[in-house]
């Protein structure tokens, strides 16, 4: 079996390509593995490298060496490919998808990634694009896709970049008018955000629906009604902690496999931190799955609502 390490030099605050490549070469040589290291040169490169590996047809494990955006690109290239399995070797600022697991730190040890278990995970699909964790439209999408402009500022962490982007976008404006078709119902109103969850974490640790599971065949949707800046200040901490149920007048929760969002104008759509744009946006559970491998012994099962992991 081939081991393909795809490194994104733009991930994180510094380019770790040389040091990481040396570490991976030594590890793979010690274990006698058939491996290759590829370095992305431009946006979309990780997707193309992964698609080429899929087309070769040989069994291959693909390691996303970067942040959540790198993982997203590789997921888009691997979706539905039976010969590929994907994992995340985190080198980014947020590294949110691995927080679905009970020991995210295990992913930082490449030796543990070589001793792995595998699961078949669901994917969210928007047009020709996919994401593994969360898709959103509204203030959250504008916040999430603006983070890149703040991540490399001095002393700004992944969570700090999210918080800074939040402040800037709240000043610009909070709610827009949308028409949403969901399970035979139509919602026509001003909304702050529409958040569609397959996984549980994004934005440097926010978990809008802590019950979401990436392999249960459904999407968890939060429709957040029109709110004021003052209301945002009072509820954002609880939203981050997954306590949406404490605001029944503002948060409506649905489980579904498909919804369509009609926007008055073309708007940004957040796919695990990657920006797409659309006016009439269909978001659905994809027919394609993703083989995802992770360090042996870990679990991605959601804790009971209101409980924390040890």
C-alpha cells in the first residue's frame, strides 16, 4: 500500500515543509513503507494530487499535512474513491475536524497515524464541492472565510483569528433575508445564519450541534433567527459550547438530508473554512462517502448532550 503525504506550505503561521519532509522520510524509511511526499503549489493543488492518486487505482493512504482547508481540498479529491483512505496530520491553526475524536493530540504523532483504524464517513455536498464537517451561510460563513486574513498576524492564534473576524463582521452587519426549503417546509425571513453540521467543530473550537455524528446518515441544521448585536454578545459563548437549546426562540434545530437556501444576492458559502459563492444553494448529504483513518483506539462518538469528555 502506498502512503501519500500532501504538504500545504501555506498552512499555519510558518512553512514547515523542509522539517516535516525530513521527519516523514525518516519515519517511512524506518518502517520500510512505499511512500511519496508532494507539496502543493497553489489553491486546488491538493485536490488535483489526490484525484490523480484515485485514478491510479492502487490502494493508498493520503495524509493531509496542513489545516482544515488542506483536509477539505483532499476530501474533495478523495470523495467516493474506493482505493483511497484519508487522514489529517494537523499543521494548521484551527485543526477542527480532529476535535471530533476523544484524543485529538494523537493526530500530531505521525507514528500513531501509521497504526490506524478506519471509518466510512458521510460528506456534505454543495454543487461539485464537498466538506466533511460543517457548511454555513450567513454571518458565520462571512466570519469563517475571513479568518485567513488574520491567522498570520503576530500573536494571533486560530481561536484568536476567529474572534477577530467575528468582531469585524458583526460591525459590517448581521442578518440577511433568505428563503429556506427544508423537508417540505419553507422559511421566508431574515436569518443570522444557517449552519449545517456533519461534524461537531469549526472556527477554532465552536461546536454548534454537539450531538452531530459524521457517519449517521443525516445532517444537523441550525436556523438562527434575526438577532441584534447585543443578543450576539450575550449568546455567542453558549453557542460556542453547543447550548443552542437554551435559546428556543432564536435557534431552530432540524435533522435532514437536504435543504435549499435562496439568497437575495450571491453570498459566500463556507465549506470547512473554504469559500464558495452562490445565490440558490442546495446543501445535501452526498451519495459519496469518505474512508477516514485515525490513530488506533480513538473514538469519534459524541458524548451525551450536556456532558463533557474526561
